[in-house]
């Protein structure tokens, strides 16, 4: 099943799902959008702007890599479709005899190809690496721009659609390539990552932090964000982003298993083992044996009433009534921080005015305020109009009281 959408740009809301065979049938035989597809294909060589407009706005699109919950974004991934989609630009003549190609068709422009490959154990964490590895196995120059878990594929048309129902499945095995190792040891990656972004399968049934405990008693009153004013501690499950080193496998996996058990008191041995097996395979530089892993899981399960370890802190939490993007959350945080800065600046100015020493410093001036409040003159000028009347009154009073007889 593939999710489909109105178009690339008009909305990222999932409109529904379509069966694999129906999707491929539409590519091979066309539908009510065929006229627009042909129009776009013609425009590709004579009017790139028209082609781009049709592609982005007038044709439906599909996500062929993952299924999503309501909105097409990484945090809403439900599970893999069982396929990975690769995009080839500027090349239509590829080796279709490669046994891992399940399906291939002409792209919308008619100047490239789309390729579907069956996959197993693919997730948003290993997606990019596997995209590159499959491209190498196919000996194609795959489009890096399409190397995204959320990549939408615009409906195309190809009466000569290629399908091989007996194609081989690409099985994702941890550390099959040097590139995978590099990805895990990259110094550009963050030190840790919350577990739900790397083990998508379990997201709906387990919790990997207790942020909900912080939020449940908050009265948002319609606000998007709540500010605790100071950072508060909470518990979350994390995985080292640079891989779990050989000498740290047991302690790290025990800590992860314990935290998951503490956050999910009723978790079964089977469920925890499946989850830990995935983490062990995907994130240990050299995975532990299943017997060793089972001992770790048994230890965690046998903890009668474990308390989750408070290992994270947060100042802001968001109202779950709003479906906010990462960008929108960042903007909300910046807005609150800016409001705090305004309050802090005004308090400094007010304190400087209140404690002003007329005998020592004479009348109140913008330059004098900047010196006494230890603030930038530009900041003083920005907020000066709010205090201008008060300052003029105080200066007038000082001059009146200090007139020569």
C-alpha cells in the first residue's frame, strides 16, 4: 500500500492509500491525469517552467518508501512499504535484467526512470545509506535529491512498464558496507538520538519518554507552547548516534532495555527482545549474540518496579492539540525567548531609571542609560519611547529642584 497526495506542493496531507497493483496499473494504462502527463512531457523540452508547474501542482503524488500517519513527515512514519524507490535522471536505458529490480518506468519528463526494489529491515535511520548501496548494486547514478524517506513520486505514464514479480529482496544487514561504518562514525552527527526516530515499527505501541507526564497537568488555554521558565528533568530512551562501541555494548544495551521497561511497565519479554534485537543489529558496531542479548532483556524484564532515569531536560513543551512541524516549534520557542529578552531589557532600563543618581550623573540620557544599565545603545533607543515621558518628567523635576536662587 502506498499513500497518495493531491500534489507535491498543495498539501502533504495523506488522502488515502492505493494497492501496489493498482498503482502500477495506472502507470501502465493511464487515468484521468494522462492528458496533463503528456502535456508535462511535451513541455519538458520547450518550457521547463510550465513542466515544473504541472509536476508540482497539477498531478497527484505518492510516497513509495514509507507510510505516514496523516501528514507526510519523518516523525509521522508508520512503517515501510516494503519497497525503496530510486530516481534516475537523464538516463532511460538501464539494465532491467538486474534481479533486484521489481519494477521500473519512465519518469514524468520521459528523460529518466523510476525504480522499485523490494526491501526488508529498512527504516528512516538506515534509509539514505541503503539508497546509495542499492544504487551501486544497480550501477545507476541515482538522484541524491530523491534520497529521502519522505520523497514524493509524481504520477507518470509508461505503457512499457517493467515488472518482475520474482525479483530478489534487498535485505538490510547492519554494517555491510564501509559507507555504513562512516555514517555511524561521522563527527557531524549528534551524540545521541531518541529511540523512536530509529525504530519506527514500535512507535505506536510503546513510549520512549515520559514527556506526557510533564504535559498532562498543564493548562495550555489554547496556547501552542508552555514555558516552564527553567529546564525541568524528564526521562527518555536514547541510542548513541555514532554506534555502540564493542567495549560498551553490554552497559549501553542494559541501560536502554532498563529505560524502556521503566517507561513501559507491562512490556512483554517478546516485545522487548524484538526491539532490542533491532537496536543490537542496527547500532552495535559488532552485535552481541542473541543469547547475550536475551540475558540483557531478561534482566530488564525481571525489574519489578523500575523508575525511569531522568536523563534529559526541557524548558518548553508543546500543546498536542496542534500538529506542529519542527520549523513551527522552533519559531514558537524563538518567539518566547525573544519575549523574555524584551522583558529582561525593559527590567534593566527600569532599574537603571529607578536607581538613577542625578547628583552624580546629571539628567537621564540615552547614553547614560546605556552605561548604567550596561546595555547596547541601540537597545536603549529601541525601548526609549516607552519611558520617554517618565524620563522627561524626572529630568524636569531635577532641573526645577536644582535651579539657582
